[in-house]
């Protein structure tokens, strides 16, 4: 679980009053994340666009690795004939494994 320093947490009411200030804090690298709290519960995180793009690229890479693993398992398993899946079927199988595709 990710931990947050006290100054990396902001309530939703305070955020709506001072969004520009908090956006400056995150984009100026003062903090690399800002947790938004509603009713004393963390609801979302603001991160710099570069960090988000890096996380998205890592997620995409992991999904590609999983697809490659499925392909490799099917090709190397000589006991069964190769089963072909449509893109939608592959996405459904990945969703079953908890992937957001």
C-alpha cells in the first residue's frame, strides 16, 4: 500500500478552493503525488502527466507480456490443437484475470 506524507493529502473541499495551487505543487515536483480525500477516505491521486504516462506504458507492457505468455503456452502445448481466439475473446480472457482492457 502506498503511504502519503501529511502534506501530500488534501481534502476535496480544500482542493476545489485552491486547485491551481495544488496543481502547481504537483507539476513543480514539490510532491510527486497528491492524494484527494473525501469523507476521510482516499478517493483519487493527482500525479504529473509524465508519471501517469510512465505508469500507463508499464501497464501496457505488462498486458503485452501476458498476451505473449498466453500465445507461447498455446503454441508450446502440443497435446492440444492450437485454439484461435478473436480479439474480443482474448480481451474477455484478460478481463477474467483482472486486466482492464
